[in-house]
C-alpha cells in the first residue's frame, strides 16, 4: 500500500524489506508482552515512514515542504528501531503507572470488552457485571455504570445594583 501510494504520487521510495521483516520477527519473539496488533503495526509503519521522509530532506532544508516531492525516501531498520524503542518505553511507563503490562491491565479493567465477554461466556458467567481487582476481589465494572452528568441549565445571574 505504501509503495503504491508513493508510485501514484511520483515519489521515490526504497524499503529494506528483507531486513525489516527479519527485525519485526525478532521483535515479536523477544517481546512477548509488547506485541503489536494490526492497528499498531500500521501506525508504526506510518511513523517510521515519516521519519524516513524527514531524513530524506536535504540538510538545512528539513522543514521546507517544497522539497518533499523530489526527495528519495529510504525506509530502513533504523526508522523502525526508533519507533519500536519508543513503544517499549511507553509500555514500561504504562506498567509503572498501572502496575501491570498493557494486556493484563486492559483485560482486568474490562477495556477489551469482546475478550472479557468471551472469557465470561466460556466460564459460564454473566457477561460484564464485574471485573477482577488486583487484590483478587471483584468490583463493579465502571464501564457498565458510567453515565454522563445531566446538563444543568445556566443559572440566572443576579442583577447588578444600580449606583
């Protein structure tokens, strides 16, 4: 899809496909708690491509948008490496904030509704009523009780006293 888009716009693009695919396989094997889904893969590729496009700009003219069409973009592992390192750092941040990796946190908090529903159905439980807490107890799933506050009408302001 990326190649076709570049070709249609007359832009030059080189992708180091073999080494990028090898790198992606290594990432998948090495980081079993930080594997990307389809949307994340697409976003990572778009971000890496943007980095490659920036690198393709002539020195001193990195922000000159008129240079974009003539620049030859070379997407290589260094671009995906930057994106994957940023992703891993973000996953570490989420783990520090939530006390669990992203998958565990999403499952325990009921964010991934379909997975939660399937697990509940397999266990023969009522779908969506409670979620597990880190202490091992059960709590009401906040996604099922959330309601937007009612709109309040603007309160009339008292008239200013005459001087």
